[in-house]
């Protein structure tokens, strides 16, 4: 009996053990096991990432260096750099986020609010729920279901790695910080928002 066919007739638990051993061996030094919290270097420089109260830590800074599953490198899909703080495109984006992102915005539509709430949770929670619904609705067999979850979560891991690469490469401030520090961004078309203790935008 050919090796491939023989493996198909093995008890499922043996195949599972072989698969688990193979992936653990392959990923034994992938960089995923590190301190999940990193330090934020204080900065008052416009455009530089700053801590967002009440948090003063970085989550999983090591993820940017983790060995990818499917992409060739963490920087393969690095995003384009942000626009200059003094530019019109920066000011336009700034004002749009400030206008629609405020907690008490009167211009944000119900649909836009629903989008924001949908993407609020961690991606792995949402996409695994979508995957569960998909395998149930399609009545997928065990092999197809297991393969789907493996591919989805490998894609999610690579997305985190690529995302963290861009975040740490540019070290750009968040809208939360930018809106409250518009007085130092050098752009006359932006204006500071409210205190973090009143209308928190995010």
C-alpha cells in the first residue's frame, strides 16, 4: 500500500499526534514564546507613538520578529509610510477621524458604528467564529474543518506579524494621541480634541 494511502487508513489519533509533533518541531524556535509586554519609551515628539492611558505597555512587541507561516518575511507587505504631519492629506484624515470617531459624534451613521463595534474585538476571536459558522452551515467533514481552522489561524498569525512590523517600523502615534496633541503637529489645519476624561473617541 502506498505511503499516502496507508496514512489515510491510520487511526485519527495517530495522524493527529504526527501532525502535532511535526508542527511543534517546525515551530520550536519561531520566536513566539517571549514576554508579552514591552516597555514604551516616553516621547513628546510629534508623530511618535506614545502610551495611551491607562496603559503604559506594548503588547507582544516580539511578534514583529516571529517566523511567518506563509509570507516570505514580516516586511513583505509593509505598508507605505504615513503622510507628513504638515500635509493636507494628513489634516483631512485627522479631521475625518475626529469628526466620526468621537463618542458623541452626530455625523457617524449607525452603519459606521456597527462596523467599528464589529472590528473592536481581537481578530482571532471574530474570524474563528466565522470559521465555526462556515463549517457548520456547510456541514464540512472533520478533515476539511481542521484544515480550514489551521489555514485561518496561520493567516491570522502572519497578519499580526506583518502588522506589527509596520507598526514598529514607523512607530507612528495613534489617532487618540494625535487629536489630543494637535497643537504640536505643525499643521494649522488640525485642532486639538477634548480631554481623555470627557469625550473619549475610541
